[in-house]
């Protein structure tokens, strides 16, 4: 299985090294222009809104035209957007750069669909775990490189490096990534919006997508506020913040490589995701009480376990509830829920921080993690009852 995934895993790794350079530095970059923490959240919302509109369309097109060419479009947009950030003279150009990248984006769902194309259904949780490991491995080097480049050359250097890495992934995709969809499986037709919308009305998918929505609101509320939280709660500098991201990524790699596959086989995707969600609830409940680095590490461990197990488990359940023909559409629709969460959640969490202080940064994430856990627990009970009735 790993051999079949090597091309997409390699491209994903390089892509995430570049992408993760931006994550810790963007909040500092935005406030560098004199903007408030709320504007940081608003920038994340604009980016996610563009992905919300474009993501399912790109996913549906990938089912009909092929994964490779949709990935190429996404990589072109990211290269342009990240290069623009390096030369942005004001916040308007920063917002425009994120609009360009967001509109051409949606490659997370396409990457997952590519993996689903080349592995069996019972291997998908492990495959998604390996993709998660590439995300984590890329985030080890990206934030660390960002901090190094910023300390020596200022803000433009990390953005230009990220753009160069994205250009490299574009070239690798064009010349080395094979198309995962067989010619007979492709349908050269336009986007069928009905096929996108109807996924939300399917009884087997609806509860999973609702749980995914709550999980995404929880995670995306935290992603954009982490850097500001570390700055306010523990007075971290930008370089210290990038070191935190790299350590967090090391944990993510270890969990995705050594825990996710084994736990999925032992407990199933439902059981694995429930453990992850419970870990997220504990992590966010701990946020107000972090006043030292050891306490931060404890919170980071819980969050890393929770994110890896919950995200992979729920995504695998959504994939396995869909036909092979619809993997690109369904997984991009699921990915679009991340975009919905990215529109809604960051302004709330950054606004809570601006108004009430850093101790309240995780309140929104705690609420939605608890909701997702409750939805998963109820769904698990229904699934066990149905299995007992059919026994």
C-alpha cells in the first residue's frame, strides 16, 4: 500500500513544508500592519469562504476529469498567493493573496480522494493516517524554517520560500504524479451541483457530516488563535511560537504513523474517533490553566492525540460510507465543512481573546468538541443497536 501512495505522499510533504511556514507567521504579519486579533480571524474567514465555494466544485471535477489536473490548478494558485504575501505593502494585498489561494484551493480533499483511489476500503484509515503523518512531518520543518528565515531576513523570506516550495510541488505533480483515475472512470462533463448538495441529504452520510462539522468548528477555532494565545498567555516570541508548532508536529507524526492504523484495526474508526474527541475536550478544558511550559506540553499532547484520532477516524467513516465513484465529491464536500468552520470559527475565537483575554481562547473549541463527542456517542449507540438487531 505504501508504495502506491509514495508519489502523493512525497508531494504532500513538500506542499505542507511550504504551507506550514505561513501558519505561525501570518497572525504576527497581520498585526504587524497594526490590525487587531479580530482581523487575524477575519483573514482566515475570507480564505475559508473562498475554499468553501471552490472546494466541492474542484472535488467534483476531479471525479470527472481526474485528480492530477485539479491538484495542478490548486498549486498554481498557492504559488501566486504566497509570492504576493512576500511583497504585500498593506492589508488589502494580504487579503487579495488569500482570496487567490483560497479560490484555487481544495487540494486536501483531492489528496484524500487520490489515496482512496489507490487503496482498498479497509486500508483507508491507515492511508489517511499516512497523509496525516506527511502533514505532521512537513509541519516539523516548515515552522522551524519560518522562524529561522524570519529571524535573519524578515517577513518576505518565509513567504518567498513557501512559494518556491509550492512551485516545486507543481513541477513534481506535472512530471511525476500518475493519474489515479482510470480513463473509463472519468466523465468529461460539467459540474453537477445537485450531486454536491445531495450528499448532505443521504441518511448514511448526514450524521457523519454533522459530526465532522462540529469537529471542524472546534479545530478551526483553535488553529488561528494558537499563536495569539501563546503570545498572550506565555509571552512567546514568533521564534518560540514556531518551535512550538514544530514540536507539535513531531507528536502528530508519531501518532499518525504508530497509533492511528493499529487503533483503527483494534477499535474501529468509530471507537478511535471517540477517544480522539474525548482527548480534545480535555485539551481545551485545560487551556485557561496553562501558565508554564510543562502545562503547555500536557495540553499539546492531548490536543495532538485528539486531532489525529478524531480527524482520521471521522474522515475514514465518511469515505467508507461513499461509493468509489464519488470519493472526490464526497471527501471534498467533507473538506468544505472545514471551510465553513474556517469562515465561522476564527473570528469568534480571536474575538474572545481580544475581549476577554487569552484564557478564554479555547472556549468555543471546547463547546464544539463536546458536541462532536456527543454526536459520535449517540451514533455509536445506534450502530451497535442496529448490529445487534441484525445478528
